[in-house]
């Protein structure tokens, strides 16, 4: 008996080890492996004996599959479905209005109060039998509820006293893919596009289904398939057929398809001479085109438009406003309930004003002039997804126009796919910023979720970091950012720590030591990358074109507002961009309380110092150090923190599967190298202005400034081909 016991233990151990080896990251956070904790497993097996899904629809059918696969895997034994409740331990999933059981349970009025996509999960009894009910207001709510329920099991939660009510705070939760039709991905660091356009519509890569499952599991309900630097060809029948195939596949998962509209499409594929939005022929062309799209995709979501920005065509080519352009498309989309997401990421080097001011200057006067199905898509900060930016001044400034958030999940400026950087902390910093638009507490989150200005439409978009690499995101921890984006779009009140914990439990392990170690690494990782690349409010000092690594010396480009010197303004006196009233006055675009916070050297948080001020090299920081010394220390500290991460990771060697352990270890080594590269380049470069020594006790850079300046990366990934 004893022998059999030992054999069994050995067998389970060997199973575990081989399982530890087999992780290639493909399954993301949806790994339904046998629950490792024996007590939990027993508890769950007791509480879950069978399942019953009332009703039938494509969405309920994917919910069934997920529930079945999920619990079978997690519980390690097949759980069957039943048609009636005759024993304890049945998981009942049903939709409001389609279920006699929900009516019997008196849940209808509670469900009525949820948002359209909301769900309830609770323990109760039916016919004196214990059941767990997953109820959706619509079928999609059932699917979201099923994923939530599986998450409870995956993260080893108690499932005996459940009373969960969940509704998304934001309506359109969208991934923006910057994917080109040739499968290159602008700012993509995880291989090529997952959309295999050439083989669509006939070949449906199984990855599409797993993509839809992953998104549905975190509540993402829209995908923009194509790059904002748009190609009109996607609007032609040959491509619309392919788009339709994807839309059909995604529909049961509650995911709508959107496309980017190239403003000059009427000329490029329509044969017209103009794309002037006030030209009746142009209007008719778009109307017909949009009607045609809806023939292919009856629930098409709408368009994202980048216009008059970075060389993209737009209404201003015809002396028309952004509102003229957006409204023309909105009118044609309105009969089909489609929306326009018009981007506020506009700036022009011919405009002689601080780039940080231009979006506000152009859009604020247009408040209230957009159609009701137009959202203005605003990046989190006024420049461009930098490692740290203050919130965009448009938030709070357009009460009559729904503004939506655009975050960047792909780490264009945050270490790309070689650095471990968890972005939820950065996103939370932005969402929790107070705009003071209606007094204290007018946070960016409240602008975005519509509560501050009573927006009728709300949305959050994230620029995807997904590619066709086996593990989807290149860096295994890049998955956490995809995950966190979805969770925050659903509920921005979650903390970065909570989201990280869920992700770690599902992706790695429920072992406390692993959770604590990884959570700690993740929560500090954003500050770390800021320190070793753009500390104290520095920004936009990366390498030109590919944006890989440091380039504070970049000074000659086709336009000044793409250079680094435009942003750091280093000279013999000091460094930083004076955006106060004695400088570009960008600060005046914020509400007075915010101006007061950032406006003086004394008040300005040091994290934003050089964003708003040009500061003398000898300025005394709060620590008593001079600015120059503090800057150096930040860069060196950043490198140290990467080394700390390496140590933390190494300590987990026996606990993480070999493949992921080795991969992250190697990536952290690359990150250390890159952090040193950033540090040395920036310190040596800024030293040419400060003319001061690197503070004592800090190691000297091993290479010269010229060495770093000469490094070139013509084939760095994600580069924009035409730049
Ligand atoms: C910048 C990227 C560029 C994008 C642009 C955008 O470098 O490739 O086209 O943002 O958001 O950060 O339109």
C-alpha cells in the first residue's frame, strides 16, 4: 500500500515536472491544468458535479465549450451536463428572459439593473439542491460570467458564498491592431500580423478562435483589424470578404470588427478627383461604400480615422475641419448604428506651436459640433505614449463630445518586447489623475467612463502587442499588458496589483512565493524603465525611426518635432521643456488646480519636472542633490533595479517551467544591457551640456558617446517602412 502511495507521488511529481516543461505561452492565461492544491481540488469537485446551460445560441454554445473544457481540465475529470436539477453541485448558466430557472429564482429584477453585457454569479438552491448560477442579461453576459467563474477556480478562490455582480464601466473595449495588409505590424514586436490575409477567407487559422477566447475572457468587445496609417484596399470587395470571415468567427464571442478608413479612399479606390467631405459625390461614395460593408458584416462596428497627422490625408487638405470629416462618415454609418472613432493624435511641424498643445488647440473649439456617433480618441498623454506623460489636457475639456482613451499596449517606447514592463501602473496613474474639470475628483477615469459629462458613448482602446509568435506577445510578460488592458477597460477601479495577481495565478502559479515575487517585479517595472530611459520628465529622446534604444542626440530629421533636441532642450544652463507661461504655455490648457500643481519648480512633482520646466543643472532637488547629480542617479538606479529583477527571477528557477524560465532570464539579461546602453548614452550626452563629472561612486561608462551615437539598427522590428 505504502509502495503504491510512493509510486503515485512520484508519478504525480513527474507529471508536474513534464507539465512544467511544456509551457510555450500559447495558452495565455487560459491554462486549464489540473488544480494543484489538493484541498481546493476536493472542494471544487464537491461543489461542481455537473452543468446545465439553458438555451441555445452561437454565444451560449461557445460558453458551453469553455465551461466544459475549463472545468474538465481544472478538475481533472469529465463533468457531464444535465437537463434537470436533481442533485447538488450543478453549475447553471442562463440568460435573462430566456430562462424559467432565473424567473423561479427571482433574479430578473437584479439582472435588469446590470449593463447590457453584465452578469451575476451566485450560490443558491433550486428544488432544495445547491447550485451555482451564472446569469447574463444577454447571452454574452453568460459567456463573460463563465470566464469569470473559471478565473475563480484558476485563482483558487472560495466558491461557496458567491454573490458577484459585474457590469462593464465602459461600452466599447477595443483592441487597435496596427497591422498592415502585407502582415507587417507597425510597432509590432511579436512577429508578423496574426491576420493571414492571403489565406482568408477560406482558411481560418485556429489562432483566430483562441484570440477571440482570450479577448472575451477579459471583456474586450471590439477589434480594429488594420493600421491607423490606413490602406484603402481593405475597403475593396476582395478584402471585405476576408474581413467578413473574421467578423463571423468573432461574433459569438461578442467581438465586433472595425476598420481604419483612409480619408482619401474615394480617390484611391473610388476614382473620384477629391475626398472633400462636403462634396456630394464624396458623401455618396462613402454612403455606398458603408452600405456595401454592412452587406458583408451586418454588425460592423465602424471606423477609426487618423486624419491630418503624420502625413495622413484628412479634411484639412480641403480646408475643412475635423468635425466636417468625422460627421460625413458618421452620417453614413448612423443608419447602421456604426460609430466613428476620430483620433486626436494630430500635430504638424508647420504649426509653430509646441506639439504638446496642438491637439487641444484643434479639437477643443470643435466641442459640441460632432455627430452623436462620433467619439474622439485621445492618447493618454499630449505627446505620444512616452514612458511617462502627464494626462492629456483634452480630458475634461470637451464636455459635449465623448472622448475615449487610447493606450498603447505594444511597448514602442517602453522597452519593446525585450523589457519586462507591466503597464497597468502607468495606465492607472493616468486614469486616476484629477483634471479638476468639475472640481476635485474629476478624474480622467470619470471622463472616460462617461460619468463626469454624461457621455452617451464610452470607450477605451489599446494598441495591441499581438503577433504570430507562438506566445502571442514576444515577451511572456507582454501578455500581462494585454490582460490588464482588458480588465481595466471593463473596470478601471481594479488596482494594478489585483490584476497582476490574477494574471500571475492563471499564467504561472498559485504559489504564494511566485505570486509575491512576480507581483513585486511587475509593480515596480514601470518606474524602472522610466528611470533608465526618461527620468524626471524627460521624453521623446529615443532612437529615430525604429524608436529602439536611446537617441538624445537626434537633431536632424525631416521635421523638427520628430527630433529629440526639440523635447529635451538641453543647453549649458540646464535641461527640460519650459511649458509654463514663460515658455510654450502648454500648461495653460489644464484647469487652474493642475496648473498650480505643475506650474512652479517648488510644487511640480519631480517625476514631471523636465516635462514642464527648463531646469538649471545646479538646481537643488528635494533630496538636496543638484539636478545633474539626481539625473545621473536616476539612470544608475534604473540599471540597478533591472539587476534586482534578475535576482528575483533567478530565485524562482526551480518553480517555473524551463522554457519560460530560460526565456525571461535571457530577456532580463538583454534588458540589463539595454538599460546600461540607455544610461551611458544619456549621461554622456547630457554631460556635454552640464560639463560636470558623473557623481562619485557611480561606475564610468565603458564606451564613448561617439560609440553609442554610431550604433545603427536598420532592421529593428516594428519600424514604419515608409519612414
Ligand atoms: C507613433 C508611432 C507611429 C504611429 C503613431 C500614431 O511611432 O508609428 O503611426 O504613433 O499613433 O507613436 O498614429
